[in-house]
C-alpha cells in the first residue's frame, strides 16, 4: 500500500491501508478533476470520489492494482 502524509489520512481505512486510484471520467466533469476511488477514511464526504467504507480495503486495492487502463462502469 502507498503511504500518505497525515493530511491525506482520509485515503486510509481502519487497518491502515492507504491508497488512491485515479479515475478519468468519460464525460464533461465541468472543469472538475482529481476523481478517484479510495478508502473512506471516516472523513465526511469524498468531494466526488468513490469512498470504500470497509474497515479493511486490501481486497479492493488488490482488485484495482492490476486494472491499469481498464474501464470501470459506475451506475
């Protein structure tokens, strides 16, 4: 898992797994950028990201770490 500075602990789960997977939308996001999938981190809101609320997100991280270049459909 990638380590983040303390100000980015919102990307960490309760087990200490800290990670962030960038997302590039297939639509006009109105100038917004920085979308991603990451552990929820017990910080209210994700500012447009997808926050995973599991206490241990290592399974999700493992699923994403080999998904480079793949498309994910979110409905």
